[in-house]
C-alpha cells in the first residue's frame, strides 16, 4: 500500500503522453466499423497519434507497457524477443493486426507475434481490445486484439523527417512524404534504427547490437463519392545479436517482414449499405545463426475478406461477412506445410434509447479439426442523469493449432483447437463536467484444451487449462485544457488449473501513474511511473523462482520553435533501476535520448 500512496501522490506532479484524450474517439476494432468509444460495451484502450508522438517510445512494445491489462516481457534490450500478455492469456492468444492484416507469424511455434521489430514510426493509432474476440476475428483472439493503424495522407503535400540519438550508441532517422490532392491521398515513410545495445545476458560483458530498416506506405483513391480504393504496404528488415540463456554468445537473428493489403469500399442505398472487399498477404522470413547451428523459417498468410454493414434502421446495424485464408510454413527440418480456413460471421448492433446491445456469432471451418462456432454478447446502458455507462460482455474464443504444433517433428495432427470463455463487467463514470473520467472493470476468463508439449509422448497434446481473473481500474483528471494527470491499476490472478501454480511472467499487481502538461503553446513535458509487481519465472537452472518487483520513471519533453522545427528529448529509467523482465536477461539502465523533427 505504501507504494500506491506514493504513486498516487506523485500523480499530482507527474506528466505523460499516455493521458486519455478529452474528445470521444472513434474506434474500429470492437465492431469492425467506426463507432464512438462512448457507445462501445467492450473493454478497449485507444492510443492516439498525439500520445504516440509525445511519449517518444521507439517501439510499440514499450508503448504498451502503460496500458491496463497488458504485460510486456522483453528478453534483453531493443530488438530482442518481445511478448505481450493480455489479461494473463498466453502471448499467442493475442491477435495482432496492422491496417486489418493479421500479422501473427505462421512459422512461430504458437503462431504468435513478436513485437520486437514493430517501431512506432508512421503509426496513427493503436487500439487494444481485451477479452475473447473470436466472433469477429476468428482464431488467435482468445485474449484479445491489438490493431495498429498507419497514417493516411491529408492536406497539402508535406515532407517531414527526424533525427535522434542517445544512449547505447543509438541512432534513428526517418522521413515521410504526406498529402492529398483531389481524389488521391498518400503517405510514404522510411526509417532506420541502429543501436550498440546492451548485453542480452544479464551477466554478460559484450553488447548485442540491433538494426531495423522500415518502409511503409498508405495510398487511397476515391473512384467516386461512393467507391474508394486503398492499398497499404509495410516492410521491415531487422538484425539482432543475442546471447544464450545464461551465457555470453555471438548469436545473430535476421528477419524480414512484408505486409500488404488492397481493398475496395462501396456505399449503396444512400450510405446505409457499406461493404468492403479486401485481399491481404503477410510474410515473415527468419534466419538464425546460433551455437546450435543455422536455421531458417518462412511463414505466409494470404487472406480474402468481404464485409457488409447494413443500417436496417437508424438504431440497428447488421454486419455480415465471409473470410478465407491460407497459412503456410516452411522450416529446415519440417518441410513445407499449409492449412486453409473458411469463415462466416454476423453481428447485430442495436440501440434503444440509452441502452445498446451488440450480439454476434461466427463459424470457422478449419482444414484439420473441422468446424468451430463462437459467439459474443455485449450490452451497455448509459445513465444520462449521472453520466454513467454500465457495460458488460460475454464471449467464447478459440485458437487453431499452429502449423508447427501440427506438422513439426513434435507435431500431432489430431490436436483440437484451444477454447476459451470469458466475461467482463464494467462501469465508466465522468465527474466535474468530464474533467474527471474513471473506469472500473472486473474480468474472468477460462481457457481449456490448451496445447502443451508432453515430454512423455514427445509431442504436443491438448492437456492444459488456465484461469485468469482480475480488476482493471483507471482515472484521468484534466483540471484545465493543457494539463492531464491520471493513473491505472491492474490486479491479476492467472493460474494453471492443473498444477494450481501461478502462470509465469504475469505480475499480480501492476500500476501506472501518468500525466501531461503543455505550456506557452510551444512546449510540452511529461513523465510516467510504471510499477510491475513480483511474478513467477524460471531461473538459470530451470526451477521456478520469484522475479522481484520494480518501478521505473520515464520523462519526456519537446519544444516547437515553429511549424518547421521541433526539438525533443526523453529520459528512460531515470533512477537507473536494475531489474529483469525475464530472469537471466538484461534490461537498459538510465538512458537519455534527444532529437529534432522538421517538416516543410
């Protein structure tokens, strides 16, 4: 309790880029269509472009550390394997989308997504949707969905760029061409990040370097007022040195990721019937040179989707859609394998007065285990007299076995999908004319038929069962237009139902105090305090051990001279706290960075 008393008091002076915006943002992920956040019954966090810019975080993984219900674990410094746990679910139970394209890696053991190489460059918004979401998104969404939206072109043509440098011999530079003319909009971006890094092994003596080169583009063309075309592309080439678990080494991992999407939007019946037809492709190529030899893996996913939104009444919208995807995997010793999935979905979003109900169902037909049905209901009620929103949701989810779990030398072609069911109940309350916004959510999720490696049979089997329950709470206070402070807290019980032990690397307590101040119409300054409680882990002898709690303090500031030039800087881990996300792996100490942005 002493920690929370101190951090809540510090909130009065602390400032951060992750303070909630005062306006009612539009969100897309909860319903696969644009809906004001105030009308959404789901538990969702939005990180805006302005918040991303002010935070100055280099990677999305680092940005997510301050989001309630999210735990981020990185095995070393920048560029090292980064896992994200939503509400204590396994990392592979989070579906990650970039502009609507699923980017979980089909060649990974659990079809997971590694946040190590996803920088914050050219990102307009991030939406974090918690709880089972298979009804709208199918497999991999047992724990929730994280969707990244890249920037679109707006306004007059503009060329902008930035250069920054700092601790660990880190340098970063990027440039963007952005604009719109007539029926065309365009955004093209390129950036490069390089760092000497730190030792991946916490007791190591040599640094492990990292580099990341990134290109992305978002192009749109309005054929008519009712028909639009859009294409997006993102390419990342990365290289990271790393150590063995518990020892210095000269290992090196090289990866290439390519994400493509093309879609057409058509509005009919005076805009009451909107449909989107899209095709996407994601490819992840990995090469690894380690003390164990050379290995290569290639994962691909090609997907087609056709989605319809029909306003049958001003207060009633029906969504129906069909999807087909093919995942393929190629590994050194496992050859080339693939699997097809065909899906159909439907959802109804109904509003009656101050009450709303979102209800949907989906069926996925998987090539190996057959069909799986999921459903979800999410009611909400707004009490206008007190400006209170009551919300709840209940949903089921599933995750298909990965290609590795099915077809590798340890695979089992008779695996069933992992399943989940979960609910949350929450209340959102505004005070003092929306100057204070508070939120409280209780969640409870049970996952069954979890796929684990069985040493007795030397193969993967459906043997696991887990339960995650807890509380997410948050409050923001904006006493004036240029000042915002706040805090959030997550309490999590994540337990293996078979052994009764806590799931590793999930802290029971996590809290963030944050805020932001803008001054003289040109400057801004901020800070965040992040507390991560103790959690179970495995030590260097592979025995269960306690990983101690830690608190980090981060600062940032910026000064805009005019429309063309801005300088900025940040301090990470201000008090040089020594801690480990994973026992045996190092983390950066006190780090200082500074840069300049320009645009014409």
